[in-house]
């Protein structure tokens, strides 16, 4: 296997890591006003992701940075073709980070409600935007022979890419509910588990429909297997959640998104960005990659850097592995 193909697989793994780890982050933020009935409960919800949310966002930077280094033509065509959705995603992520830090700085219900709205907005828009961008790279853009987008700045917004956006948002929502059932106790745990049980089939429906579109248009024979694994793992997640085994349900949802990523990127290969105008204009792994020397250098960097990041993130999750509830939340303390 040549280095360009290796890096295509690595970038797919980076996007998978982002969808799995940041997915429950977004879900928690979206569910903040739904499951948090008062300020103390909302503080519990925020604290479940407090130690990890900023580390999870690193996966987006790594995925985009790896695309820039290994496949500059892919990076340029995709991100310029979906410039406006990407800009909205970045603004929402900035607002979300600020909201987490500023929410508790003033002891005022109005102050907290306003920042809670920013958290909900900043948690709802990015999965929609990321889903739109990933759907675009799988289903294509109108590219000419030079790899430039033809048409308006909204060419990436179509019914099929919007379905991809809803797929990621729906997965994030139920993923966040299961994570909260895993990380909280008492009434919050029961509420989160009930919501996840009721919403899981509906939340995963757009993902299943989107993968059927991908398989129908560009899928290979072997990608049928991970496609079938998506509903199977979803059923396992629902079954284990009903049995009160939230950890197993959370792992099953990880299988759902892993099988979905395998279906998407497996159907995409050897292209990295198809052209909807003419398939001969599509960007492929071979013609969009950097030179052999660049690929060799970033491979050595990744060989040393990636394990360190994985060890650090694993340690963080281990340290903050215990459940929390309202009894763990101290009284509001605002600096004078």
C-alpha cells in the first residue's frame, strides 16, 4: 500500500475520531435545556464534558491539517467549495468555547440563560456543518478540469448533503444522551436513558438513509457489510440501553459511526472529491496527494505524535471516568 492510500485511511480515522468523541460533546450541548431543569442540573451536564470537550476538538484540527499536508488539492477544493458552511461552523465553535468559560462568571439567571443559548447554538450548528462537509466530499461538487468549483457558493447545499448534515446531527444527539446516561446518576441518568431509548431509532434514521444513498451511487460490493452493521449496532445499542448497560450502549454507538465512516470512505475511494459535472474531473488519491518526500516526513511526525495524543486523551478519560450528580456540584461562587 502506497503512502497516499495510507494517509487517506489515516484521515478517515481522524474524522471517525472526531465524530465519535466530539459527537457526544455536541449532543450534551444540544440537550442542555432539555435535560437540565435548573441551573444545578445544567452545571452537571456541562461538567460531564468539561475536562474533555476542548481536547475532542483537536481531532477536527488534526483531520483538517492532515488533509492540508497529505492532500492539498483535496483540502483546497473541498474547503473553498464549502467555504460558507465551514465559516459558520468555526464561528459556532468559537462561541461555544467562550460560553463554557463565561457561563459561570456572573451570578445572574439572565446571564446564564443567554450563554446557555450560545452553547445550544454552538453545539447544534457544527454537527450540521461537519455533516454537510463530509457529505459533500463523499457525494461530490461541480468541479471543472482544474479542480475549481463551478457555480455559486451554495453548491454544497443540496438535498443529499443536507441529509448527511441531519445524519451527523441525529447521531450526535442520541450519542450525547447515551453519554449522559453513562456519566450521570440519579434522576438525570434516568431522564437521559429514557430520552435515548425513545429517540434512538428516529435519531439514527437520517444516517441510515444517507448511507443508502451513498451505497446506491458509489458503493462497492464490500461496503454492503459495514452498511448492514450500522442498523445492527444500533439495535444492540438500544437493547443494552434498555437493560441499563449504558457503557455497552455507548460502545455500540461507536460501532455505528465506525461502520458508517467505513461505508462512506470505502465508497469514496479512490476518489477524494468526486466531480458531479464529469467523473474525469474528480480528484483522486493519486493526483491530489503531496509528493513522496512530504508524505514521508508527515508519516514520521504522526508516528511519534499520534500515540502521545492518544495516551494523553485516554489518561484524561480515565481520570474523569466516574459518574457525577447534583450532589457533587458546589454552591455558585462568583469572583468579586
